[in-house]
């Protein structure tokens, strides 16, 4: 499910300027998918859970989803972005 969501995210929000409806759908889906993945990860991380590899896989997916959330909904302020760009590319116009 996470893989399908991330593929949809790339197609609908990163490759094109999404409509407001798509943006809201993305936010809601990502919010709920993050919650569900956190819940499943907490269960799979229990020392008595029979499949240890599942906790690792869920942790990786959780990192991907959290990265998406930060990218879309915790954007760097414009001034900070400009300062960073000037620091990295000091002689660019």
C-alpha cells in the first residue's frame, strides 16, 4: 500500500502542479497512512512478534512517508531557503 501511494504521489503531485482536490486527497491519505504504518510498526517491533524482518520493512516505509510529509507540509521558509542557496551557490545571480 505504501509503495502504491508513493508512486501515486510522484505521478500526481511531483510531476505536475496538482489541483486543490488532489492536494487535499494527498494530505489526508498521507496522514492516515502514516498513522496506520506507525501502528503496524509498533506491533511488529514487539520482541515477541514472529517476523522480525517486517519491523525493518515497516520502519523503512515509515521513513519514506515521514520524508514525504516533511517535503510537502513542513516546507522550509523562503528566507531560509534563499540563505541556504546563497551559501551553497555564492556567486549565482
